C-alpha cells in the first residue's frame, strides 16, 4: 500500500514540471519556435532530398533563409560541426 502511494506520488511529481513549462508563456513560445524550426527543416529536406555535397549546401542555405525569414534562431551547420571544447 505504501509502495503504491509512493509510486503514485513520484509519477505525479515527475510530470508536474513538464506540464508547468508547457503551460507557461515561455514554454508555449519555446514549443512554437521548435515547431517552426522543424517545419523549416522539413521543407529544406523536401526541396533537396539528396545527400550530395551540392544538395547539402543548397539544403543548408534554404534552411538558413527559412529561419531568418521567420525570425528564428540559426542552427549550426551539421556538415561542419564545431570543434570539441578542451
């Protein structure tokens, strides 16, 4: 009985922060930004589906243009990852 109550309390406590973040204005803005960024990525992938160096460059340019046009934060280049920090 105590184990069930403890498990129930743990499950409720673990879901509250995520639910609170999704309800807050910051959380809603964050979810909207992620969704818009994902739509830009999907459109760029649909426009340039090949994985050749030319297609990758065009896809990256399309993605940057979409993000800047929607006033979204830029993504780092996936072809040229940042060097590891020491």
